[in-house]
């Protein structure tokens, strides 16, 4: 390797941090993202992310459906510089656009920020996303948000994380009071108190005054009962809490916890500083030729997300690639592992909010958007040099199921072609009844929007109008041991068996409770929420 390239790659990896936020709707993801971007200088005023979104909606010719629904299907990769680091924030679609893409984004992330509402604690979407992080052993940084509002006892929140997620916690800072009586946070490492002062006119930026723990003014600054409560909590925390162990953090077993308030921008900078120190840099990936380091001199990466019809005039698709090794350069020619073809990566894009901006180069940990209609499917590897292939992105448990009907027999061919292509691309999972008489495909999706996208695209790209007949299930589990073990298990209650696209057995349940019941009654069956691509 030329020493120049070597130095270039090492420096690039050293500077990079990449993460995704996992949270439940309304926990404050948009607000936190905005504050982080403010620190990075990527935007200059609070409110810009939302405003930009609204403005784009009004003026652009985004996908018809996006306009009809008035929501954003597009998720974005936000890149910003902070303290000489380049931070890549991979947006995880939430709200109505929660879909399998949300999980897949985590396959491209090196770190996760778990954002929790102080009043609500762990919520369903966060738990689900956590499971994917756990599978990948991602380091998880917890931000307990909305401390300026009445919230739950912080010890109780830590306990919930430990008990329910099996993650050890280490509180990096500690809130003094909550809600109306929120006075600030105590930073344990520096032994300093950051005082929270609501700024004049109740405006949204908080002032941050720093005082040492030993400072005699503290007793006066805090009301007496709060002061004693704080001292007591601190003793308890030091007494019962685990020590910070960075190896444990980086292997996803311990989560550093930060308390703050995104809306008032309190505790966000503190969080960001620690995050830069503790987070994993782009690391080693497993591939068909073994482990490859991010500084490996050849370029490689994998597709983790495809977005269709961003521009209806061109019906183009953007393939989002996570760069794993080497250096990407505009117009470079790469090999496509699955098809063996060569592809020229022209018109690469970096995405900021919904603006497209051309990029010249990218390194491990970065995400690039490629404009090559039809060339790519989820999980595909592209590379230069010696052939290598990454492990691919697994299938995640769908939560919505519906028969997809084609009422017009003369359109059978187009229907079949459309369903096959959309499945291959990763737009939706397809399952089939084990009853040979029921041949219609069952669409299986993580979010409702996936159904709508499939129906919309079948209509607009294949000319087939379809009908959906929803099925009353919400949980799917692959039977890891296969058909024989399933048959041996005998009759199972409150579940139906279907087969996935590769003929593997999948059990569908109405709810988690039924699933747990079957699992308890059949300890010999391994029921998995995640399955490798067949
Ligand atoms: P998202 O759905 O996770 O993206 O959540 P948003 O960022 O849109 O926030 C949801 C609501 O919570 C909005 O009304 C925010 O203004 C509010 N919010 C977010 N962070 C805070 C906070 O730290 N304190 C308070 N009081 N409200 C917050």
C-alpha cells in the first residue's frame, strides 16, 4: 500500500463516528437531531430541519404518494463536523414510515443512541430496535430526554434498562430535580454541576453555568431539600452503580446514560463530547474472505437501503451504500459481487435532509447514495480488487400481513414479475400459505407504508391494480430447526404456519403472548425474530 493512501485512510477512519438514533415516536428524535446539527454548524438556526422539510414538501415533485400522505418516506444521512470529527447520523424512519428499512439502517451503523422520554421510559419501538442493536453488539448511548418536564425517578429508569434490556448502566451525569424543579445535571467525571437556567421569556435555549461540586455556593443555589436529595442519590449511585468500563460499552454490554433536555439544548453538548470519546470508530467487517479492516486499501461496501421513485420523472432508485473499506471516488468502476458485473458509480450523492449534493470521495463509516436503477438489491456488496462479499442483511420479523390479490387474471404475468422484483429488491417480504390451494402471496411488512409502496409501485411500474386482504397476525417467528422439528412438535395452538420465500417454516401469531406460550410449551423449537436471507 502506498504510504500516502495508508495515512489518508488511517486519518479518515480516526475522525469518523457513525450512529443511528433508536427511539419511540415523540421521544424527541427530531429535536435532538436538530440540536446536534447546530453544534456541527450544519444548520444555523433551530427549527431548520423541520422548516426545510415543510418547504420541500410544498415545492418539490416528490413521489406522488409522499405528497398525498403528506409524510416523508425519504430517510436521510446527515453528516456534520464537530471537534475535528466527522459524524454521520443515519436517520431511522419512525412514525408512520417505520419499516424494515429502520432495522436495516442499524446494519449500517457502528453505534446507537437510545433516546428515552424521562416520563415514559422504555417504549415498544425502542425495545424492538434495541433487539437489532443487541444482535449486532452495537455500543448504545442512552439519552434520557425531557428532564425539564416531570419525569420518572432516574434510578427507576436505570433499573428498567438493566432489567428489561439486560444492559448494565453507567450514569455519566445525574439530574438534580426534574420538571419544574429541574436544576441541572451533575457530571460525575469532572465533579461539576451544570446548572440549568431557563432563559428569559421562557425561550427555548437554556443557559449553562458550571460549578464545582465543592463550591460552597451550591447549597444556596439549590433549595435545601433538593440539595440533600441530590447528595443522597449521589452516595447511592457511587455505592451501588457499576464502574464505567469502556470495553463493556464498546461491546454493547454497558450503556453510558446521559440526562438532559433536547428542546432547551441542555446536556446535548456534554453528551456529544462524551460520545466522540467513547463511540466506536468504523471497524472490522466480516466478509467471505475473512475480516477486513476499514483501512484495507481497496474500496468495498454494501447496500443497506433502496429508495424508489424519488423522482417520478425518472423512476430512479437510490441505493444507499455503507462504505466499509478503502476510499470511494466519484466515477470509480467497481465489481458487483452478486452478478459479477462491473458498475460505474456515477452521480454519487451525499444526502443532507432532502437536498442532493454530489460527493467526490468517501471513506469507511460513510454512506453514499448511488443512482443506478435496477442494479442493486438489499445486501449487495460492491468492491474493487480481490472479490469479497459481506454477510448480507437479515430478514426482520414482520408485523403486518395481508394476502395480495390480483383481481385481473390477464395481468398475471406482470403481477408475478412485479411481486418477484419488489421482493428481490427488499421492498417487502413474501410468504405463502402451506395450503397449496391458497396461492396468493402474503405480503409481510414491518410498517403499513411498505404495503402502500408495493401497491403503488405495482400500479405505476407494472400496470397492475391489486387488492389487500389483511390477516390478523402481528408477530412472526422463524422455526430455526426447520420442518421436521416442527412436525415432531405436533399441534401448536394459536398460531398458523406459513413458509417464507425460501420455503422455510414461519409461525404467525396474533400477539406476543401467544408466541411466548408456544415457545414455553415447545422448548425444543428455536423461534427466531430474525432470519438470514435464504
Ligand atoms: P420525535 O417524534 O422523536 O422526532 O420527537 P420530536 O423531536 O418531534 O418531539 C416531540 C415533542 O416533544 C415535540 O413537541 C417537542 O417539542 C417535544 N420535546 C422534545 N424534546 C423535549 C424536551 O427536552 N423537553 C420538552 N419539554 N419537550 C421536548
